[in-house]
């Protein structure tokens, strides 16, 4: 059942447990019982039946217990809103810092959950001079890789990423990218990492683990993203802090601070139906209250994406990005993530 009384739905005149759950949810949200009754009657229930069910819900000790829990959550929302208001005191821009020191990065960005673009820390990467489509074709054409494919036919391609995996030779994929023009139909992403890290293992010799910020205890870390102009990763948040190190091409990123979660319509796991390319304020009016930041990154630039920060990523050119999560500091924010992921 939908949680909004304005949304439709069942031809049945019987108030079953599905409708009772819907009644309870709307009472918890503070919806007027009269409105709830009107929706029930519009869907076939009698006035007497509707009033009886609502009255039973209001008197239920289960609902009273849930209401008490809701009050605790409301208090947590109040605390979160404090951070949201304080966050607005910062400039509504993403800073660019050249050769940012470890201490400054930790103090001003990692600890404060603040995004930043770092320059000058990839200058020693062989990848910046070597990698292009010809290099990939010449050295790795026969390797079997995994790609996200058929994304254009699925509006929820990111949530359904497992269903879009396809294997092919890297040479075939490079040819697709070379002749794609603008396309979001195929993309090599972190979701393909298990196979591709082995298939393209030598590429990790051309990157540096950035010891100023990243742990060196294990080699070969990083997630390989490679796609044509036009790839789109819709609004979502990660469960860890993340570096996006740009090797080829430019990307546009739109970000929403983690403290804005009340406004972003998070409905399932780490996703939202809000389209960053065209935010529909009639359908998602709370988004008018969200702070949306925007930036572009190009070769040699690193974007720090704080844990919980909502982000949308668009490939403005054929691009390769290496993502890192192996920071020197605690980056475990997923161990206590909610097990039930329908919000």
C-alpha cells in the first residue's frame, strides 16, 4: 500500500491486513483520520467499516508503541536538522585544493563529511600518459571482461545491475565505446569489478595508491569505471567514503549532502527516484529544500565523495575513473546499515 492518502488503490471493498498496514502508516505520519476514511470509502469500504478500522488502530497498543518509537526517530531527525542548518553556513561550492596535506584532508573534509576536489596528487600516475583507446586495444583486446549492458531498456538499471552483466572481449568493448557517440546503454562499472580486476590486472601497475590518504597494506586496490560519452549513474549514496580519481575524460557530478536525506525521497536501499537531470518539484516538492551542489572533474583530479552523500555522475566524454575506498582512517559505515532496505 502507498503511504500517501492521495494515492489510489485497491478494487476490494474489504479492509485486509494490507489496508490496515496502510492505515497505521498514515496515522503514524500524522494524516487526518477523516482523510484516511475518505480514501477507504473511495476504494469500496463502507463508512462504518472505515471508522471502525481507524478507531481500532488508534486504540491499538501496538500503534501506541510504534508512535513512541516514531517520537524517538523525530528527535533524531531534529539532531540531523541541526547539522543540516550548520552545513548551510559553508559556501555552496565544492572547493578545489592542490596537493592537500593528509592533516588538512582529515580535519577539513574527511572528518566533516565535506566533498572536495584534490589536484596535483596523480601527477606520478603512468596511466595519465599511457591510457587511451588505442592502448587498451593493443594490450588487452583478447581479455574477457564484464560490462553492464542493456541499460536503456530498464529505468531501474542501477538497482537491477546484476541482471545487466554481460561478458565480452575487452577489444569488443573498446570498439563499442569508440563508435558509441553518446550512449548510456553500456558501461563498465564497479559492479563488474571481480572479473575485470583479474582480466586487466596489469592496469593497476599504472596507478598509484596515493599514500597521503590511502592504505598501502594491500596492492591492486581500486575500482575501474570505463564508458562512452553519455554514461549516467543516477542519484544514490555509497556506504563508505569514496575517491573518484579521473584518468580519462571529464565527468559532471551533482551532489546532495548526506544530512539532506529527509528531502531526497529515499525509497529503496541507497536509491531515490529523483532524476538529477530534471528535478520534478511537482512530483518531489521536498527537493526544493535540498542543497544541490555541482562540479566537473577531468584527468588528474580526484573528487572526495563523503559517505552518505547523494551523487549523480554523467560522462561528458569517453572516460575512465578509478574509485578508491581504502582510506587510512576508519571507513566502515556499512556494518550498522539497516537490514530492511525498503524505506
